[in-house]
C-alpha cells in the first residue's frame, strides 16, 4: 500500500528550517517495489546496474543508523525528563529506547507510536526546562549524562534524509538489474516497507529531536553545564 504525502519540512544539522517536502513516492520506493515484483509494467528501466547484495547491505546499515539515532535521542529525552522531575515519562522514554538498542527497526505501528512519544517528550522538555529553577547536584549530573546521547543522536539523525534519498536513487537507477535478478531482488523488497516507515516518520522525528536539543543546549549554557560535545558535532542549534 502506498504511503500518503508527508508535508512536514525537514530540519538541517544546524537546526535551520529548509522547506523540503518529504514524499515517499518521490523517494522512488513504490517504483522499486513494483518493478521488482512486476506489478507495474510502465516503469522505465535505465541502463544502470547495481549489485543487489550491496543495496541490501546498505539498506541494513541505514536501518541500523536510524535505530541508533532513535535509541540515543529517546535516552537523551529520558535523562532530561528525569532531571526535571518527570520520572514516569522518563521511564517510558527509556523503555522505548530499548526497542532500538539492538539495531533492529521494529513495526510501522511502533515507529509511529515512538514518533508521537518523542514529540510529546519534546513539548514537555521545552516547558519543564523553561520553568526550571536551580537544579540539585544529582539533577545536574543526570543532565550532563544526556549530553553524549544528544551529540550522537543528532549528529547521525540529521544525516538520515540525505542518506535514504541517496540509497533510493541508487536503487531506482539500477532498476534494470533488479528485474534481471528476481531472487536477489526479493531480499531487497523484503525490507522496503521498513524504509518507507522510517522515511514517513523522519520529518516529525527531526523536528522533535532538534527542538529538544535546542531547549537542552540553551538551558545547559545558562546553567554552566558543559555541552561542548554537542557543539563540536553540530555547531549552534
């Protein structure tokens, strides 16, 4: 089944808005699927060829990178929520993060659920940090422990849209080789639904990740919490 058009804009590494509509169809996923399965004879073949095994390995790498970003950003949010007194919410975020710790992408429903959770966490974090008074030494330590998770999650996460686009462009360009190797091509199409699920949710995730990181860094700077690891990787959010 085709995904609906996603209108939300992506955010760049520096947190500046760029109006790039994310359309799963524009990524070529439907065309790749239909060509390999033979369900759309109207797809034009190009002369380019690709190694299907290489595409499958790259696809697995992309899923692993997404899982790592999701895991780190949920942990970053969990530690921030814990430091500001939201233990139950922090526990939920930590539990969700564990689903991605193995590097495996889970179901579409779970990705959507965790995307919504991430957005809710963002709103709560922005509000709690804006209204936080002096933190205890323990709370400051917990916030400090969130820094590497923000750094790793955002550094990798903001690269994902281009990485997924490059991958689907390569697969689309080599569609003739996919049709000539149907057995290998099945290995590729078996994971296309995961790619589609991730691409569909990336705009909302990146918006929440960037918003959370901005709030965290602003609060940290005002409270003498070292965020140099994030700044070194991302510049000024």
